[in-house]
C-alpha cells in the first residue's frame, strides 16, 4: 500500500493573478467583451481627458484677482478660493465666523464617528447630535444671549444655511413621518383620516408653492403684529412637505412586515407601542433605508428652492458671485463648485446608508 | 398530574368572519396540566379556536375564561392573559432582526420588567433545554427550520407561561426536523405543562395527549382519550379522517 502524500501547493499561473489577471478576467474575457472594453476606454479617454485638463492641469491654483486667470485655458479656482468665505458663511458678520465654525466642527464630530465601526461611544454621540447639538447650534448661530451678539436670520446664508435647512428637515421629518405612517395604518378612524388628509395635502402641492405660501401668503392671514421668522416658516414648510413623503416611504416598509411578526409580538404580551418600537419599526425602517435616504437626498437638494423666498443658500450666493463684474467668465467654476458641494453631501449620505444596510443585514429572512 | 382546576373554559363560543360562521357553539374545558391535541381537516377552525384563547382572534358570542380571567374588549385583561399563555406558530415567527438570545429576552425584559442579566440567564437555561445554547448569538435567518422552532418554544417558555398553545408547530418542517421539535414538546408535556396542540402528528398525540379533539366545519365533532379515539372512533367523519391520515 502506498502512503498518501499531499501534493505541494503550487502558485497559481501568472495570467490569473495580479493586474494582468484582473484585466484578463474583467476587460478581455472574450472577443466581444474586448471590443466593448476598447470602445469604452476610447470614449472615456476622449471625454475625460479634457475634463481632467480643465479641472486639474490647466487650472489656475495660485495668484491674485481676475487678471491671474486671463490667460488660463483651465478652471479659475482662485475665484472659488477668493469667495469661499461668502459661499460658506453668507453675509454673516465676518468677526463672528467662529460661531459657525464651532457648529460645523460639532456637526462633523457628531456624524463622523458613525462611519467608523470601531468607535466605542456611538450611542451617546448620536444622542448628542440629535438633542444637545441643535440647541447649542441655535444659541451659537442666533446669539442674543451668553454675551453673544444677536445675528438676525436675514444674515444667515451660504452652505451653512443649506446644512441647517437640511439638518432640521432630516431630523424632524423622520420622526414625524413615522408617526404619520403609523397613524395612517391605525384602526382609529379619526387618526387615520387626519393622517391621510395631512399626507395627501402636503404631497399634492409642489414644494415651491409651499414655500411661497409660507413666505408671502401666510403673513396675510396672520393677525396684525403677529409675525414670525421667514427662515422658521421655510423650515416648517420643508419639514411638513418632507414628512409627508417620509410617511409614505415608511408605510411601504410597515406593509412589508408579515402579519406573523405582529402576532408573535402580541402573543408575547407586548402592547402596541412596544410592538412597534421593538419589533415592527426596526425591521420596517431597515427595509426602507434606500427609500429614506432617497428622500433625505431629495430634501437636501430641494433646500436650494429657498432662493425664491429670498433666503441665500449656497447656490444663490454662487449665482450672485458669478454676476459680480469683479470676476469675469467664471460661471462654470461657480456651478461646478456648487454641484460639488451638493454631490459631496449627498454621496456621503448614500455611502452611509449602504454601510448601514450591510451592518444591519442579519442573514436570510425566514 | 391533572388537577381539577380549570385552565381554559369555553362556553357556547361562536365566531364569525363577516357572514361566515367559523366556530359554532364551542364548549371546551381544559384542566390545569392537561394535554390536548386538536386535529381535523384544514379549514375546520382548529387554528382559529386556539388563537381565540390569547385573543389573536376575537370571538363574538359566548365566553372564554383563561386562568380565571374572562376575555373581553378590555385590553388590560387581554395583556394579563397573554402574559400567561405562550404560543408557537407554524412559521415560527421569530424576530429576524434580533439574535436568538434577544428573541428570548425580549418578553421577559419588556413585559415582565426583568433585569437584562437575569433575563439572559433564564433564556440560556431554556435554550439549553431545547438543546441549542450554542446558537444564542446567531440570527434566526442562520438557523434551520427545526432549530428556529425550538428557539420559538424557548422564547415562549422564557415568559414562564402557565399554558402553551401550539399551532401546527411541525407542519412547515422537513421530516428530519420534525422529531427534534416533537422531542422538546414531549419533554414539556412530561413536565406537566398545560398544552393545546393543533397537529397532525398522531404518534405525538398517542404518546402525550390526555384528550384528542376532532373538529370539522367549525364544530367539535368528537373528543376522547387517545386510545379510544384512534382505536374506536365513534363518528363517521372522524373514521374517514383517520383512515385518510393513517392509511397513506
């Protein structure tokens, strides 16, 4: 009888490993695929090359004033650098910029950790970002107490205003949306009709008319002398509008939960609110993460509409800067910058949601 | 083991789904510690009947008294009854977003206000009894059907119920997994738990049941001890049913 002897491990053939292997497996696995790959590469190079050239290679990165860009064939980034404070802070008093800086740092510190799995104090940080952070930010930005100079909301603007609108919209629309979605599925006719009415009303009007109503019409109906802040009105309008959308997204998740889950929770003796909080909502919300983030992203971009009621968000300020005769022919740079700002935040939200979905994945469903 | 105290009493109980009369004049008295197997063709109302006991289904007329508490619209009473009545479902209905251990501790922590540590100890004890303590950290989606059903049984037992209801606990399982679930149920029966099982496992019925109930068309057609029920059925409908499920 021969002794069994394991054969030694041999390295895989060169052609299946490393860069060459990757190219072979992904770009040139068959003649047709190779042709498609080559055509795609050709188009990418023809279209990407000028873009890269404009954005990076021929772009002007240093220098002073419009004259530095006169000869350039690429982007004039010194325009953006010059106007960056305005784009970010709006017309907030320059000597008070530090107040917005502190808020922004707090914002980054309270959301940044959610991207890292290993960070140990996620829970407390999340609670901070939803409770203490808005309060601190409000007192910091608005001032008027603690010895801080009062800055009226007319002076708030720029990317900081965009972030503020989006933050308040997101943080308020989600819980209101949940309550509306539960209400719409309630067995109590009064609550159900109220929620249906609310959702259908807000969903049926364009956001732009909601904002118009809030800024132009509402003051006409209010009694004399009673007036509240334009920004606050815009915020309420955006929140109501988005919570109606959110409610419908969440209702979709609630309907996807099998009735057996409700029955098992009931049989255990859990009351309605505990059932929802512990069993139904965690599953329903997880199911509709893509829809929720979709709504968040839409909300973030919709904040640009406040422009039409005279609030100066980042896009409005970019437009104003482009029209400023001090800088000539900088439209593209301005709009690319504005687009990049929005893309950056929307893309972060999208990445975060994907991460969350992976983390909450708990094996196959029943 | 069977005492004379009544665990469940149903008196002239009727239920309709709209115009459809599902349960007709059900009269059933279950003593504490009694093990009852309910069988019958599909659509005969067996599941609906046991689901009335913890009010997953509402009855319209007659009385249901569980552990001395009469079931009415009063939510407090319903909660009281549900605390004492455990239930296992055909499709297990484990909570897929929670681990096996969390599934088991949810009820004790949130319904019985037990401290988390204690609830976990209790849960591990019951997971050991259903012989899957090593799966405590997994999610239900990672377990086999038989394992999931055993977790579901452990989850119910963690509430230390006085009565256990089983609604076709083995019907959704592969034949090989049925035995592991039945073993757990037999053990539970031998410990004196009051049990109502809707099942077609006739071997199980013969082994543990004190009484077998046969239902058809929303009525209790026949009830007897398992020996007489299987060997000497009285009603023609019962005879036909038995010949069909045993004959194949």
